[in-house]
């Protein structure tokens, strides 16, 4: 589905440099189609992304619909705007979400 596809793209876009400069772990609690717990690990060497809980404790946990998540990563919705609109919640280091925007 679109969520799994998005994570495949994210995994492909990861670079050592990006992981080194970000040093953050993101956990996504997605509701709706293709939902569940997903993660992006930009802290462990090489980085990783996929379904399930991250291998290390998340710095940021974001809850949103899977539709909004896909929109966010196809650049139709800025992460910050998603949280301002109140459709999503974010727990943890909000500054890290700005570095996530750089990757998008």
C-alpha cells in the first residue's frame, strides 16, 4: 500500500551523512489504511525505516492518519502544518521534526 511504499522510498533516501547530522529516531502511530506502528531510525549507523517499533527508543512519536502521513512525505502537507491543524499529535523533540522536513 501507499504507506509501505513511502517507507521504501524513505529507506532508499537515507545516507550516512543524513543519519550523522540528524541523530533522531521517529516513531509513527498511523491510523487507517496501512496503519500501525512504523519508524524511521536516523541515529543507528546506516539508518533504517520500516514497520514496527524502532530498534532504539524513539525521540519523537507522531500520531496521524496514514493518509496524512503519505501526504506529508509526498510534499502535500508540511509536518508542522499537520500538527498546527490539530489532526496529528507529536510527543518528544519537536525540533527534530524540522530535520525530517529537510529529508522530505
